[in-house]
C-alpha cells in the first residue's frame, strides 16, 4: 500500500513546489527592483547637455524624482557636485525642497564606489524635527548621487568635515540608496515653455 501511495504523494507535492518556487522568484525580483540602482539617467543631449534626476520631497515624507537638463560635466566628481548643487537649489515644479535653505555644500569627493559629501553643520540644525524629515533629506542626497553616477554605490555624509549623528539617523557609516522611499519612480519634467514668464516654483536664487 505504501509503495502505491508514494508516487501519488509526489504528484500532489510537485505542483505545490513549482508554485512556491515561482512565487519566491517573483518576491525576490520585486525586492531587487526596489533596492537596485537604476540605469544612469545622464542622457547626453545635443549641445553638450545632459539630463539628471534629482530627488525632492512629495507629501512631506516621501521622495519623488524630477528631471533636470544640465550642462555636460567632465568627470565623476564634477557630475556629482553639479547634481547636488541643483538639488540644493530646490525643485522647479510642484515638489518640496529636500534640503533646508541655507545649508552649504562644502565639498564632494569621489573615490572608487564611495562619494563623500561634506555639508555645513547647519544641516542638522535646520532639519525639521522627526525621523521622517531626516530620512528624506539624507536619502535625497544619497539617491541623487547614486542614480546620476551609478559607479558610486555608497555615500558618506559629513558635517564640516566630521562624521556626525543626527537626532534619529546615524551618519557614521556610508549609506546605500533606498528607493523604497519613493512615492513613484517616474521622473517628472517640469514644464518650461513659459519659464521666463512664470516664477520657478521653490527654486532658490
């Protein structure tokens, strides 16, 4: 009797294992898609222009992408710094600024897969209270760097040249990008047909 039931048990178990395997692969792919660095968006355009992706705040505690047309850059450090300068200038569309106004970008250094971004100590002082404000501000920087320069996979943020810890977030170790903070992944290109006639949103002068 046992010899007759064994093949039937295998026949019932095999479809279950196949379904479980397929489900596991789907979950794994979904996890990877939320954490992997997307392909570089720095598309070279005619006239020496490139398109960069900047991360700003949406809804107070999420990140959204904004596409920005920028001048071409000569090397990785220059590319990272120019993208961050635009991030610090603020959005031109309907998104909210990620970095408090008045925070200086002291310097940028790229070494291998690590970028070091040095900010003024006012970064910690000017951030709104709460862990969500710290998360979106910090990962706006990290995601912007790693998305626009895919060879960089880690970002260390220092304050006036020193490692630091915010009220809720530890900056002592380099951080990797976190794309799960995004409200949506599709970059938004602000309309510029009448840019000369309309104020440019929250863009800082």
